[in-house]
C-alpha cells in the first residue's frame, strides 16, 4: 500500500524534470510572441468561423463565390463531426502525436520555465511497486506500472493551466521519459471539440472532453479495454479559475465529489498534483457583484458555458514566472460499482490530506511567501 507512511529522508533538492536550454532575454521575448500568438490565432479562427456563418447570406461581390465554397465546406465538415464523429472527439484519440512531441514546445515553455517535481512519496511508492513486481531499475525514479489507470487531480486551475499543458499535455518536460508506460490524457472543456481547427488541434494533442462519460471511458478498462491511462482533470474548474490570485492558493474542493466517486467506480488510483506558480502568470480583473459588467459576464457564461475573464500581463502574454508541478503518490482505490457516501468521503479525506502535506513540504522551496492553503 503506497499510502502507508514510510521513512522519508530530508531533501536537499527535490527530484525535478524541467524544460532545458539557456536563452537570452531576446529569445524569451521571441518565444512569448511565437508560442502565445499561436494560441491566440487558434481562438481567432473560431471567431472568424462564427463571423462567416453569420455574415455569409448578406455578402455579395467578386469574393462571394469563394466565400460560398468555404461556407459549404465548413457546414459539411461541421455536420460530419457533430453527427458522425462526436464520441470519437470527446473521448479523445491519438493521431500520431507529432504535435504533442514537437520540439517547439520546449522553447515555448522554457519561457517560464516549467518544472515537474516528483515528490519523495511518489518515488518511494514507485520503488515499492517495482520491488513487489520483481522489476529492477537503476534510475532514481522507476516510473509507475501500467497495470491500472490513474486519475490525476491538478490544483490550482490558474487561468490557462500552463503547468499541466507543459508537463502532461506535451513532451516539453519529458513525460514519456518519466512515465514511459503511461498514456496521458488531459480533460478540457467540451467546447474545444465544437469548432474546426481547434477540434483537430485538440485531437492531435491527445485531449478529451471533461465530462463524466468521456473521463470514465478512458479510466474504466472494461469499457475502453486499456490500462496505463493517466487522465488529468483540473478539479477546481471555472470557479477556481475566476478566483485566481497571485498571492493565494485557493482550491475548490469542498463541493467536489465526482472525481472521487469516479475513481472508486473504475478502480483507478488518484494522484494529487499541486502547482506552484500557475496563479502568478496573469492578473485577473473581476467586476463587482451587482454591476452591469458582472451581469454581462454572467449572461455570456450562461450562453456559452465559458466564463468571461478579463486579464492582463505582458499584453496577452503571461508574466515570466517559474512553474513547479509537484506530483504526489498514487492513492489506491478498490473498484466499487456503487460506492457509498462514506467510501467517497474516506477517499476524499486521504486526497485532501495528501495535498496539504505536499503544500506544507514544498512551499519552502518553490513559494516561500505563500500563505495558507485554502479549501472552499
């Protein structure tokens, strides 16, 4: 049982995997312009798609024929993936993984930079599992076995979960070298799969929809027929994102029970992951309650299911702050078809205690000025 306390030696420097390469300040600005302009371009394409759908009937002139052809192609493709390929998209699929493994991500995330930190508990847990399985490894971290699936909770959400994207969504930090037997899946908002280009980008990156059915599909070996899947979920969601503050670590967990129930239903091990630095990349402007702007934000949120957030940093590019994603030890969950509230609460208690221990242990290394960890 990897959750049993063991003899943990004091650490001088945590085992850490990070983006590599020393660059000049000019290169950092170029990375910022290149990497984050690409992300903005993807979202701009979605706005142009909506604009074309709305304005096409009222456009006339020499360009109308070309726009009509483009309109018909987009409508046909949208109908195809909405009707025929809906489940494939939301459940995720690897289309070669070339975008995910692109070396450009190393340069993009070196801008911060991003570090994946393996906790002492995780290393000790992995060694015990390898010994019990008669596997011998000379490396400092032997990896996690692929005889089960894993559900990783990422905290806090931040504005864009940059640490999760670097450590688990790409190979910028070297996920496949740290966990060679696992397949990572990052759960994102279902709207990523509802627009052309953005949908294809999500599929090539190995993303899946953040809904109960889609996450369970990847975690339950009886449904997907696979073991060795690691599904990342930003547990706090939009509520946690809206409360992002540079000097606070606020986790929305008190009302969250779904992931713990899902872990029990599928027999997946829960992995807590705590990020230091994700909340320091942007400043968020929140309108006061009862104001006209707050009503507009709520209206847009109700229409699109996406919260409206006003933010700034270096323009639209984030501040250059280091990110440390500390990965905890797996919490085993016995498979239970219909878990009781007591069973769910017991697993949640272990998970929350693991998060608190990780925060108290590692904040002195990665954010000495951090206050207390808040659970709301």
